[in-house]
């Protein structure tokens, strides 16, 4: 990695990853196969859930899970069309809600850990004449790796008869009161995008302890076909979906018979193989990221009058190093980001408040104007830099020197 440039995200294909990619090539199968199945088992074990399903992306994972709610025997009769979620996150969360046939409903966030505030969720629901008919689920986002207050949100969900979900796209390995993110809602969606904590390029996963939901996700990700088995047994002459008399007179094939509406959200063996190789190193990856966050905090604390630095927590697996400019800062975000970029430190804005700052959701701007002060503020004043495991001591020192240069 070039030590003159500090990237937000980076990936190095080590010897083990190269070897496993070659195994995929040698196997002669690049569509979902044994590596995908092994990844699903390993990731479920890592998250302390019974099941995991690999998908093409984190967005696909979330959308597949949300669509599954419409067919699930325990939730299909819930009439609510709105999903309560965070306004400050990557737009994919709201998009998945929208394209699953629901409407995102936003509440404000904690200004330090970026999590939706349970009291704001309660406030929103208490204003509804019939919450169970208006809302279907609560979808907290564990942004930048910070876990949300899941106990408080679970209590609210139970009180109003809603489903509690998780968007864990940025929180592989984070924990809340001893429980891994991705194990506390009906289902959770993960992303293995190249800049994330566990990297596979483009891949996602749904985790859950609910067998019916997992079977539905397996169908939905394959265009709604009848097949819902983790491993096909047809080659052994067995199939649970064949007619009981086994005559199969109508030449029934469950792979090409579709009982529900779905999409193509399948992944490939390459991504699953890369995910497996990274999963073996997960604890080392997370510790390296935490150590880098701690280093940055220690060396940038002299700017704490103008910079809100990320709260350090050993239970957090950090996606990146988020910074928010304080109100009395003598520099604006644009100037600071341009200065950092010019001197070799890559940056990203902290997403923007979806209903008030994202043009795609401008139709909701009037509805939320002035109601999301924390999200609006951070959406304009927040940004992040990399804290990934590939940063060397020279990279860390460079970041501090560049901040000193730009902020002098």
C-alpha cells in the first residue's frame, strides 16, 4: 500500500485469499456452491445465530428480509406500511425499505454514536392513533459500528406490536451487552462491501434465528422459486418438494417453479471465499481498527474544541473514523476535507440526512424540516477517514501531520 496516500478503505489479497480464489477456479463452479454454504455456516456461528444466507449485496440482504415479512406466517397480517429507521445512514437502507413496498419513517439520532434515539421512536409511535396499523417494524442502523440501544428498542417494539430488525451493514463483530450485532432482531442485514470491516467486494448476508424467515429469504433471493433447502438433495434422488406419491407425472421441477415473488440476489463463490478468508482474521482486523481509532483520538484530542472525535469503545468494530465539526469550529467541512484530500488523506462525508439532504428523497423534505436537528447537523458537518487494518505506523503519523498542517 502506498504510504503517501491514506485511503478510506483498502484491500490486500494475501496468500490465503489468493489460494482460496484459485480453489474456486479449480472447482469449475463460480456460482453459489460449497464456499457459499461454508461461509453461511461460519458467519452464522460468528454472529451467534442459527442461520445465515449470503446475498449479492447488503442492500439485497435487507430487501430480501423485508420482502420475507410479507410472506411470513407470523407477520404477513401486520398491516403497517412504515418502517422506522435512521435518517443518517447510507441511502441503501431507505432504498431497500422503499423497494420492498414500505415507507421509511425517520427519527432523530444520538449525536455521538449516531444511533436512533429510543425516546424519539416512542414519541413518534405515541402520536399515532393506531401504531400497529400504521407501522410494521423498527429498523435501527448500527452506523460506523456503534450498536444501537437494542433493549430499549425491543421494549418499544413489543409494546406496540412491531417487528424489531437490524441493519448491521457496518457493524460486523460489534457487540451490545455481550450480544453480537446481527443476533438481536428478527433478522439482520450485513454488507461485505470492499471498504467494510469484513471485505468481499460486493456481498451481503441475512442472519436470523427464525427458520421460516430464512427459508423465505432463500426463495426470494432466487426469484421466489420453490427451493428453500440449504443444500440441494435432488442429485441423491431426494427432494422435500416433490409430490408425496413420487410419481412426478407433471414433470415438476422445484428449481423452475416459483411460489412467491422474488428477485435475483444470489452471490458468487469468489465473494464467499474471500469472506471466509477474512472471517478467520476477524478478531485481528477489529483489534487493528480499534487500535487505530485509539491512536487518532490520542493525537487529535488537542483539537477537541473544534472536532468531535469518535467515542472509543472496545465493543465497537469500527467501519471508519468519524469526525464531526463542532459549532464553534473555525474551519468548515469543505475546507477541511479539501485540505486533507490535497495532502493525501482520503475522506468521505457522513452520508447526509436522507429526508432533508438527499435529493432522491426531496419529496419528504417538508415533512421532516426542523424535526431531525442532530441528523441534519451531522449530515452537513460530519465526515470520516479510514482506520482500516492495512494502515501502517507511517500512515498513522501522516494523518496526524496532515491535520496539523490543515488546522494550523
